[in-house]
């Protein structure tokens, strides 16, 4: 939360990012929330021994991959070289 929101800042809801975050978990992965969500699904599948949950996690993983591709195009067009440098420095997943 600290990396996203500065203390006392007004947070506007927008689908267009206003700045790049390269600190906190974003130093290790460009998509830490997606990585954690996928890990949760896989953990549930293992814990419950459920092939259905495993399959659902695989479908979700495919959807995330598609979404990330679209998001990265937006980031590249909005932030240009800053985005390219960040993407070269930090892995997409882990």
C-alpha cells in the first residue's frame, strides 16, 4: 500500500496509471499481485486435492497472461523509455 499511495494523498480511481512503481514488491516482479493470486489458487488446489481448482487456476493464469500483455502495451505507450528500462530490469513474474 505504501508504494501505491502516499500519506495524505487523494486517490482518484482511474484505469490509466499515473506513475510507475519500482519499489517494494515491484522490485522483484512487475506483477506481484497476479503472482500472489496464482499462488493462492495453486495452494487451494493442493490443499483440497482438487483437479477442478487446478484447472481453474490454469484458466486464470491464461487470463492473467493476456491481461498483462494488454497492460504492458498501455504502459509502454504511456511511459516510453522509463517503462522499457523498468521492464528490462524487473522480470514479468518472478
